[in-house]
């Protein structure tokens, strides 16, 4: 049986979210032993090596003029902000709460698909969008003493990942998904270096962070490529939720 683009996209999206959850748990574990900036630097460096090796192996150019297109450049900029924010959120706040807030990212993508790509989303998806955003406010509890300011990093990450995925759809078809993933990873390294300089632990490495960091790199790389590919097939408003 041949699956439709929406069905394939839905399966890829579900797979990506599941593997991202593993990556977040590994980042949380690593943050107990090493600096958050070093985590971001390792994620960028590790995924860059993997994507570069795959690109060379498949004969995909690492650089081409099409990579200078504004959606690609804008996507790399947003990637820096969003990934930096999620590392900060996962490191400093309750993981289950951060994960719950991250579930609003697909809803942001659905809303963006209607506004920017003129997709018809229908009243059911509009209702889900409103309820999802309301749920995020209930989780944050901004007007109570239980409010954790570190959860704002999770909100920034959700908004950033939503914007990143929308820009992925705007990237020209001449740009290979592997190229897009590679340059998204490369953009994380200078951001990690800057964040590391602002931190207190710097380059200090604790051997207990090695295994969770390796798992975070592997799972994060796999999930990142999957979500990059999925946003380029099917209807965004059908695939993202």
C-alpha cells in the first residue's frame, strides 16, 4: 500500500517528536555535569560531523549558492535562538513541564500555515489551536507564585521551532534537506561558544556527561533530519498536529 504525503509526513513527525523527547532527557542529564553552552556546542559539533559525512558520502554539496536564499539564512538564525532556548529550558526547569509547552509548537505551525501559506485549517484545527495556547498559559501560571521564569525559555523555543519549521517549507526545492540540516547544525556552534563564555563552568568536562551527551547528539541529529524532511512534504496543517 502506498502512503499519501500526509500519512508519511504524520509518521515522520511522530517519530521525530518521540526521538526529540529522548534527546531532551539526555540534555537534562548532561546539564547536571557540564555547562549549558558546552552542551549546545557539542550538539552543534556532533550533528555537523554526522551531516557532513552523510553529505560527502551521498555526493551532496556542502555549500551552494542556493543556501544564501533568505529562508535558509533566516532559518539558521532562528535555529540559534530556539535551540539555545530549549537547552536553557531543559537544563533549568522541570522537564515534563518544558515538554508540555513544546507541544504547542505544532499548533504554532498550523496557525502559520493558514496565515503564510493560505492552507485551509477548518474549525476543528482552529479550536485545537485556541485550546492548546490556553493550555500553555495554564501550565505557565504567569500570575501565581508557582510561576517559574525559566519556563519562558521553553516558550521562546516553541515559538522559534514553529517559525523554523514554517521557514523550512519556504526553502527552495533546489536545497537538499541534508544541506539544510547541516547548516542548521553549523549555526549552533558559535552560539554554544558564546553561551559557554557567559557561563560559569566553561570547558570543564565531567566524564558522567559523556554517555548522555553522545545519546543526545545521536537522537537529536536523527530527529532533526526527520523534522526537516517532514516539513517539506504534505500539507503543513495536516502533518504538524
